[in-house]
């Protein structure tokens, strides 16, 4: 009887869903000078001997962007679509000075 009550309780539960992290990939269709970007933008960490991408820590809204020389990127750490758009617009603005093409 206790198992039946437990199963009924589980079936009647409604899960609370909360988005914690959105991961987005994008392509800027441009070649980026990651070395110059990392030297001039303190929020960008680039160690090509360890990893081919530069890591851009955006403070507001909080996110991390992994940038690759070929213009592809991965954005992680946001929790709304609006924040993703803000982060990507800010990123494009900052790195526009370091486009090689």
C-alpha cells in the first residue's frame, strides 16, 4: 500500500522547470586576430599552446564566449534569449576592431 501511495504521489508531481544555462554557437563569417584581441582586451584570455580558442568573459550579462580564429564562437552561461542577443551584440562590437578580412 505504501508503494502505491508513493507512485501516485510521484505521478501527480509537477516539475518546476528553470532554465539555468543556454549554449549557443554562431559564426561571424570573418577571420579574427585572437592574439591582438587578447593583448588589448583584458577580459580575453588566449593561450594557443593549450587551446585554439580565446575565452572572452563578458561581465554583464554574465557569459563566456569561446572565440575561434575562423569567426566561429560558442556562448555559454546566459539564461534567457534576450541575454544571448545582448552578449553576442556586445561581443561583435568589441571584436570588430580585430577582424583580419
